[in-house]
C-alpha cells in the first residue's frame, strides 16, 4: 500500500514507472532503473499542454536521444559526475 492509501499491486512496476506519475521541481532518481527514461516513455515527462512534470532531471540514466525532446519542452537535464 502506498502512503496515500493506494494499493500497489506490483511493486516492481510501481518502482519502474513512479517517475512518470508525479510532478515536482526536480527529479533525482538516485539509482533508478536503467533506461527509466527511454524513447517509449520520454513523452510522459510532460502533460497534454506540453508542460514538463519536472523542471530539472539530475541523473545518468537519461540517454542522449531522449534529451532533445525533453529539452524542447523546457526540461533541463543535469548529469552528476
């Protein structure tokens, strides 16, 4: 069960896609799943009006092909090294 009372039927699915369901100023996956942002889901990082769900993403699991469409919607990508 999630803290908001929602039942989480599949914990693995929840973990792998939680970043696609929420909005925040910054997303820092911190050990997120490889390819958690990919060509199949990058468009889910913004809403129907084209507004990004996050202002910034700090992670290494954000492949270059997905950065361009995200940037075109005003999302800033930062890589920590």
